[in-house]
C-alpha cells in the first residue's frame, strides 16, 4: 500500500483502480448495506417491542452518536492507529450489527447501534481521505464511485430483510450475515489498509476555512434528507400507502436503487457540470423535490416511482458536497474528514428523530415533509451561490 500513496490516474486522467481502491469500495459497501438494513428493520423493532416511532428513531440516533464522537476525536484516534484505522472501523461496524442482532432488549440494541455508528463513522471519516490520498484531486470521482458501491449494496439490504420477514427466518440473519461475510474477506486479505497520507494529522491545528464551514452546513442538509428517506421510507410505504410490512421493506429499495443508479453515473455527470458543482447540486436537489411530490401525492405503484426519483436526485449531493468540503481544507485532511463525519452524525441524529417525533404528534404523512424542507433549504443556498 505504501506505493499507492501517489496519484493513481491513467491515460487522459482516467481513474486507475487498485486493490486498495477496491478494498475501500468494499468497506464502504458494508456500511451502505448496514445503513439501509437499519432503516428496514425499524418497523420490525417497532412491532416486536410495541414502541412509538419517536423511540424507535433513537436507534438511528445512537448510530449518529457514534458519528458525532468520531467527528470530534476521530482524527486523533486515526493518527494513533495509522494505516490500520480502516480495518478497526470495519470490525466495529460488523461487531455492532452482531450486538444488535443478538438481542438484549432496548439497551443491547442501543449499544449495538452505538458501536455500529462508531465503526461506520470511522469509515465515513477515513475512506474519502484515503481515496483522495490514492487518486489526488478533490476525490469527487472515486468518492462518487465508492458511494455508488455503497448504494448498490444498500439496495440488497431491504430486499434481503423483506424476503426474510415474508418467508420465515426473520430479520436478524439478513441483517448481520452478508456484511459480516464481506468484512471477513476484506480483513483477511488486508484490502482495507489505508495509505499513510489519509490518516496523518499535521501538528498545526489551523482554523477551518469559511468555505469549509459553509460546505459543512450543506452536508448536514444533504445527509439529513438522505437518512430521513432511508430510515422512514419503508414505514411510509406501509403506514401511508397501505403496503404490507414485507412488501414495503422490499419496495423501499426504490430509493437506494435510484441512488445507486445516479452514483454509478457520477463521473460523467461531474464532467458534464464543467466545473460548476453548485449548479449540479442545485439541479440534483430540484430533482429530489420533484420526486417527493410524486411520492407524497400518488397511490402506491406511482409513489414507489416517486421514491426512485427522490433517490436519483439525492444521490449526488453527498459525494459532490463532500469532495468540495475536503478540498476546502487541504492542509488538514484527517481533521476535515472527521468534521465531515460530525456533520453526518448531526444530520442523522436529528433529522430522522425529528421526523419520527413529529409523526407521533401528527401523522407520518405530514411529518415526512421534513425531508423536502431540508432539500429546499439546500437548493436555496446553492441557487444563491450560482448568481
């Protein structure tokens, strides 16, 4: 891996994907699977334990707490672990999933979600920085591809859990076995070791630039939208659109399928934007708002199509904004990545929880407007920058 710290590009700037690149993609794929799996099991946990939506939303909030912790101190821990920080984060991710699946009541599930969040936050912090260290530039293309792998993996989780719930085994095997198997392969083959430049912490603790702080707020808005839909889409399709639990879990994959399709096309879309990422983000947010209008107003079959369009729009927000944020603080890559993980933690810990609490006070049909409200705020910020 030491030889991979140089910029890895081929002819005409084409991306050269090494074993290390693919290993990092695979690790983020495990995280993508776990995130949508966590959303898909929320209705099952709610039914098993007779919990209101506001309390069920505390499980994603426990996950988000792990992101916040890593966002505050993760850069120091990454510096101590060095290039072995990604394997440690991946181990924590699957260990947290195993703790959640093992039972232990509310406390056990909450602890598992926290450990899962700590591992996931480590991956969120380290993988973009590692890809930038491997490939140079702002990392938008490899970060987009890594998120495309994560989105593709995330399509499988609701399908697997929906099928398991519908046909007898229950959600637990589908929740924990696939990511555990992939993580075991990555750890045994040592494909997740990061280049040293991805975890080095320079001694000078310079203040975050103003541009970085602005991108940080954009990340909160984008990630908040994404996880509102990811965690509550299955419940929305079941409670509001009238689908059965298993069918709703499977059809909720429309959102992550849309994300996977759009992120797979991240490279040509970024090139098409011709160096105008603000316009790309504004266009993507507009597509997301249009998709939500269909999701909210249409009956079940067409609502699923609307959910797909929401995924297509939301997909590009995170990789593009993240690439901009990391590029805005180049002197402190580890600290910038940690603060971006903090942004994800703040978003995941607040937006889905607010949505769940509002659903208990009103209805889920009304509360789901939290998601487009965040999108509209992001759209307004980006439209202002393009003028």
